[in-house]
C-alpha cells in the first residue's frame, strides 16, 4: 500500500493499491496471508470503477493486502491464472487463489467475497 498526503498541514492522506508486475507479483501474494489482486487494463472502463471500490475497501479492511496488475503489461501472469475477462479480481490465501470475481460488482458484493475468504482462513 502506498500512502500520499495532499498537505502536511491539512493531514489528508489517501492510499493507493500496490502496483504489481512480474518482479513483485509472487512476493506480494506470498507475503500477505490474504491478498486481493485486481487484474485490469487501461482500455477497460469497468476496471476503473472496480479500482475505486477496491481503494475504498483497502482503507476499510485491516489485514488485507490490495494490489493491481496491468494485464497488458503482464500478460504471462494473467494467462497463468486464466484471466480471460476484465475486470477480474482474484483473492489469494497463503499465495494460492481462493476466490475469483469476474466482471463489475458492487462494493458490498466484493466485501462479502473478501470476508468469506477471511472467515474461512480461521478453519
């Protein structure tokens, strides 16, 4: 997660999901118990809506790592996880895919899916 502030005087800070690539992807999904990865592309309009939702969830959900992977620049990774449609979100648990969300969904739907993986991680 990367944080940046508008002004040190105002103290308003925002987070942005970690941008992943071929060098950082495997480390990201392995070092975080639960990792949410947004597979996206610049030409995908619904991907921008999903990105905003995930940025909001990142601020609200402690202990969950959020990252994004540009599929045009990292086609080999997208292919290895059989990402055929965008947007696609894969929720990883201990480095392995646990849940896949394809297409545009509401914030509540995405939160539910992440929480379901989180709940099942305790068993």
